[in-house]
C-alpha cells in the first residue's frame, strides 16, 4: 500500500475490489427495508448498499463487499475519505467547541478558510468570502450579492446547467427530472441561453464557441437587455448536464461581454473546483478570473461547507447582517477544510488529477474505438465522462447507460451516471486513488461494455 493511500483511509482498509455477496447483500437489503419505512421516498439511491468504511480508493459495505470508488460522493472526497489531516483538525475542533454561530461570536477557523480562498482562487485582486453549508446556498448567495452590487434583478444561466435544489437554484437549473418536476412555481427573473456543447452543436464543434457565444449574447441583448442583468452564472465544466466542457473561447467571450456591460460573472466551481480538473479551479484553463466563484463539495473532505469568494467591493455590497445562516461556516467544517487544503498541497493533488487523466483518457478513447455505443470521451483531470449513444449516430442511449452502471456495480465498481438525457457515465475518483485500482476499474468497465 502506498503512502498516498495511507494518508487517506489508513492501512487498516485494504485497497482492493472484493465482492463476497450478491449486490446488494443481505445486511444492505435489511437496512434498505428500514430506509424505505423511515426515510422519505424522494431520497433516491444510486447503489443500494450501505457503507461501513471508506478510504483511499475504496468503499466497503456492511456485507463486506469492497467497491472501487469512481464517484467520491459526487466529487466531495477528493482527498480520500477520512484523510488524516481532515480527521486530525476536525477532531481537535470537536474537542474545543462545535458551534457558536459565526454571526454571534466568530472564530479563527472561519477567517482562516476565507484567507485560504483568497490565496487559492484565480486573480490577485482583493477578495473576500462568505461561508455557507451547501453548494445551492453558495449559488443563491452569489445571486444576492450580485443583485445588491448591481441594483439589477435578471440572472442569466445556460442550457444543461445545474446549480442546486432550492427554489431559486431549481430555477437556475436546466434539467426537469428529477430536480424540478412538480416543484414549481420557481423564482422569477431567470433566463436561459445556449451553451457551447461541441458534441451536440448542429454545425459542428469547430463553429461551436463562436456561434454559441453569438446566440447567447444576442438573446441577452434582445430578450432581456444587458443593463438589466445582475449576473451571468456558468459552470466552467458543466456537471449534472453531462460533464460538458464548453468549446474553447466560449467562456472568455461570455466573461468579456459581462465585463463590458457591468454584469457580475460567476463561476460555479462546486463540482469542478479544488484540484478536480488538474488545476485548483477549472476556470484557470482559459485564464478566467471570475468576479465571484462558488465552491463546496471538495472543499472540506466530506463535511458540509460552501463558499462565495469574490472581488472585495462586490462581496461588500450586501448590508451587514444580509448574509449568513445559523450553521454557515461551522467551526468543525472549517477545520476539516483547512485539513483538506493541507492535504491537497502536501500531495500536489492537481498533479494527481492530471495523472488520473493520463491513465484513464487513453483507455476510454480506445474503448470508444471498440464500442460504437460510446459517442464521445471528454473532460479534464479526474472529471471525465463517456456519452453513450445509439451506435452509428448521436441519439442518446440512457438504457445502455443504466445497464452499464448496474453491471459495474455488480462487479464492485461504483460509477455514477449524469447528463440532461441520462446518457453520460461520469468518473470522479478520489484524487488519492491507487493506479492499480484505477486500471482494475477500467478493466471492469471494458468488460461490462463488451457485455452490453
């Protein structure tokens, strides 16, 4: 076992794939019956096994099965589950105090996290942050700040975008099922424009950036009025929409339009941030310096924490008391975030993400050559995906996607599906995963594809 693995999960958890029962096993089935009796039906389950331990690149269930983890709790446990520095710092804070409410009596870990965010996020301008509990809260508060700063109301978002499950962030989100269906009416003054989706751009990927930006800007200008827009919000790599990497040039064009029209440009890095794409933040790939950046997921090694970070003059636009929340920036979560950032630096996790891409992407591309069901391989770093289609075309193939995920689960590999059409398999391994596990997971994936 490598030192890298020992730092995330410890040597007591064997780093191996192991299937010793049916999936799900009898203990998981018993717990699932209890869940169905006690937990609201709206809480779904991807893989119906109950976790007992997790660390490094594996997740062990209550029946003793050990799954290679290619999901990281949806990009959360990038430093591994129970990473040493996260556990150490969180435990020290637990022993000191668990809560005072940062708005009542503040504490140093909150300030330290904001200081780290100022250092790590793109740009050398003066920055400030506010801390919250979830990604949806961060996005919602970014909208509040942008509206306070500009005195405007309209918010522009993009096709295939996902921003959360609160009322406002459901309005910002493009996909109906399962996120929005039957939950309206939604917050007003939200407008959706095209995104540069190269694989599905009708005139081809070579025209995608220019044409998509032109269409988006025309819609904003003609249908909304640029001087009515408070914020343009986009994920630099669109997550739930299908791990869409916008065509090169599209994001800079949209940011320049925002800058030219006094619009706050918001990068939603909740899924793509904190080393996931091979850089600290995905927007660095094209040199973007957003006015505001939202973060969550990978920030705190599994504890609930989120942030809005941005230009000091914008962040200060909200009146005193206008931002906050009882649990926002909880001291234990802040301590965990400091441990997570410590681990990212110590292990150079951006480099680990790039190495994961070096291993996975060529193998996925070879699978795409072999299996006509794979329409495209895309992504950066350890945020990769395959889009499944009907062979010979681009018709989405959600049935094959679901079957592929189930086959991998049965063989001890946890993968996640996503996409507006439900036809994308996304790969989000912990950045500390061993290379042997990664290759073994790809072997299972390839075998499952051959059985489709």
